[in-house]
C-alpha cells in the first residue's frame, strides 16, 4: 500500500513539474515582457535580456530593445549586445527614447553640485565598451574610441562615452589604449574643466604607475 502511495505521489509530482514547465514555456511565448520582469526580479539578468528582446520582436517597443542591450552589455554577452545596439542606434525612435529617459533621470548632487546624466551617453558608453571588449586588434580598439569621441559632447558632461570607455580600459590595465585616449583628449575640442580634468588626471596617474 505504501509503495502505491509513493508511486502515486511521484507521478503526481512529475505531472505538476511537466505542467509547470509547459506553463513557463507558454508564458515565455505569449508574455515575454512579464517573463523579462520576473527573470530580472530574480536576479537572472542574462535571461531577462533575452525575454526583453523577444518582447521587442513581438511588439516593436524600443524600450525593451534598449533593456535587452543594456543587460547583455553589462553581463558579458557582448556579441548579442553589439547586434542589439546596431538595431537600436539605427532606429527612428532612438532619439525620442533618449529624450524620454532623460526626463525620467533625476539630477544627482555631488559636493553641492547638481549633475545631470544623459541616457544616450549611457548607452553609447556601454556600446563603446562592447566594441572595445570585442576588438581583436589595435584598429578595432581605435574604432571603439572614435565612436566614443563622436558621441561625446564638446562640453564633456559627466558619464560621457569617452569617460566610460577610459574607465573600462584602465580597469583592464590597458596602458597603451589609455595613452591613446589621452592623446585623443588633448587633440579634441573639449571643454577642459570639471569632468575633463578629472579624467585626464586619472589617466596620467594610471599611465605613470603602469610605467614603473
């Protein structure tokens, strides 16, 4: 009798598991937006990225395409991030999306100074880092820097793409590339105050330390 009860219990459990997996699969196909939110809330950012991309393909909502790119770029999925950014960047609605996000980002007060960040700077900085990580030679790394420079305003605002890329390069102890960034900054037509001077100082110290 006990064996029958156990067998019945295991069968029931198996059925429940199969139904749960089936339900998960149906939800994945029908409501990828909800699945993306659920995966993100559970700390499964990489999976959330894929569901967000599925939602973009289903609805055409650029917000989900942007989300899928951001998560892929920040969780080591550079190939997918590259592909998704290309679509986002070429989209007619990219500028409008950036404007909407800018309106949602509150300014940050640092040492009494109010700093405003740009969403376009953020995603383009991420893309520059993706290009840098995918680069297989010096020419490809220079292409990443050229992109960052082209997307950085002359006022050199906080969190701009060049700043983000320089942080990535320094984090990788890439002295040669940091020197290249320094040279590009010196040759560029950027406002040489605030964020600019901070970055130059950091890069100079880093390069000197690496040279010892």
